[in-house]
């Protein structure tokens, strides 16, 4: 296992210790929100550790430097034989023999090894565990210390053709976790309806969002190598069609191009679906009008300089990019997907909502967002007020209070719920 910590010396035995866990770092909102939460927690009251199952390029090139220096990082499976084929699978580059190795031969060896490694880290004196993507309990089952799970995606659809996933979530909520965090009020209500027997374990905490930092980063220059020369529409996210549905956005944009729209379309992000999306853009006749900017370490500058932010997801939890758009004073058009957009955009008063997968309505909303000046002004004025009132500032305090309550119940030392 590899470790990283910039604060040497033995930990304060009187200070509660929290161990976070995530499967891997990709270039997504889950990882960004995790780093924001780690940065917001008060180090005067907590010792913080982080376990990551698999190494990744994103961890080394982007996130490791952004982790607070006094967060001790443990990578559970740094060895190539444990992690390489997993990385190929995520990139959709795993061949038939690789699938046999990764999905059949390796799991019986890897799972108990990861469990033993995690248990050795936990035994260093951690008082509570935060399973930030609800993957850890599949390795460990219930733990001897309180465990908090984070659910990042809508659960409303699970009772419609996803019974296996629903049974797994019910088991985790009933058996493995002492609390499960839902990111929006809608998610919380849906989960309580689906899993009433665990309703008292379910809590709502927004992601930690630093509005001032987002606005400061919005003033940075764009990457000149890929920046458009004129006005543009922007969409930000991992290029993964199973969730993000950039196909609908490209079809909507193709319709707008036929109508004479001036703006280019910039897609900020990377992922396994990029080749098929580039091919689709060419087949729609808009290949020369769409810029695939790839991963950008500072998407906020791209959002701030655009004329409009478009969002086409099929399913979300609390999409950070919409919050960032409001914070940066951007007009937003989003699918009304479960969950997050309707709550973030205040039922359409802070941004325009369109049905999932409807290219025609998305095109019409983008056209209005670009060309209807009174509408733009009304959306921006309401968004500026709404984003300040959503209550992101207290998230770290609320998380600390939750951890404190669970540790007191378990008889561990607890800390005051404050932030740095």
C-alpha cells in the first residue's frame, strides 16, 4: 500500500479520527465534492485519512495536489496486477482474456486482500468511516466503528426494473451503515419511501461548495490551444453516454446550426464515449462547430466565458456543474432529470428545464436562453439570489455534527461541529 502525508508525527490521541473511502479518482463531480469536503473539515477537531482502492491517472495528475496536506492517503491496490485491468475496464479497453482475468480470476484474490489491508488501516485508531461511494461495505460488511454512506445518484427508478440494485441498497442501509447521506430533498424523500425501515438513518447533506473559490477560478484564462475564437455554448462532464447523454445535446445543437445559430458548442470533459460522440458530430454535419476540449483542470473559466451552460444528463444526484453555473452568473439549460436540477434551478426560475432525451425541446430552450434578453436577465437575477440561499456553507458543520452524533453513540470521543 502507498501512503502520502505531509504532516509527520504521531496523531493526537484525543482528537477524533475520520477515515474516508472512495474506489478511485476520476475526473468527476464525486471526486471534486469529496476534496471540497475534506478541505472544509476543521483540522483542529479531526484527524482525517483517506483510502482509495485503485490508483488512477486523475489522482496523480490532478487530485493528489489538491488534497489537504494533512490528509493521510492510502492506496489499497497500487500493484499493477491488482489494478491495471480494472483501469482498462473503466476505459472500455478490456479484451476477452482481460475480462476473464478481471471479472473471474482476480476477484476471489483481490477482495479478501483489500479487506485485510483496509482493516489494518482502520485499526490505527479511526473512530468513524465515510464510504463516499458506497463501495466499501461490499468489501468489509459492517464495521466495528460507525460507518456513513454517501448515495450520489437518484434512487427513484430502482423500484422500476432495478430490483437487484434496490435489494442491495436496502441491505446496505439496514445492515452496513449507521447513516446514509442523500444529496437533495427529493433523493431523501424517494429513499424514505423505498426503504421506510431505514428512514431514521437517512439524512440530507448538500455537497460542499466554495462559491468564492469557484468565482475566483472563473477569472482564469482559457487553454488557448482549444479555446474557441468566438461566442460559444458550453457543456461540462465526463463523456459517458450511459448517464450524461451528450447525444441529445449534439442533436439539439445540430438543429440550432440549421437555424443559423452563431455560437459554437464546447464540450469540456473526457471519457470512454468521446470517439462515438466525435463520430456523431461529424455525421450530423457539425464536426467543425463542436470543440472537444478534453479534461480541463479549471472548468469554471470555460463556464464563465460561455453564453450559456447546457446540461443533458439522464440521471444525477446533485450535479455540481449546475451549482457552478449559477455561482458564475451563467444562464443554464438542463434536463429535468432525477434528481438535482429541479431543486438547484428552483423549479425553473433559476434556469430552464427540459425533458430528458428531447432534442427538440432542448434546442428550443437553448434558443430562448441565448436570444430572449428579458428572460436571460430574469433567470440570472433569480439565480444569483437562489444559489446564495441554498445553504452550502453549513454543509461541513452538518457533516461534523452527524459524525459527532454517531461517535457519541458508539462511545468514541467527539468533536465540536465547526469548520476551518
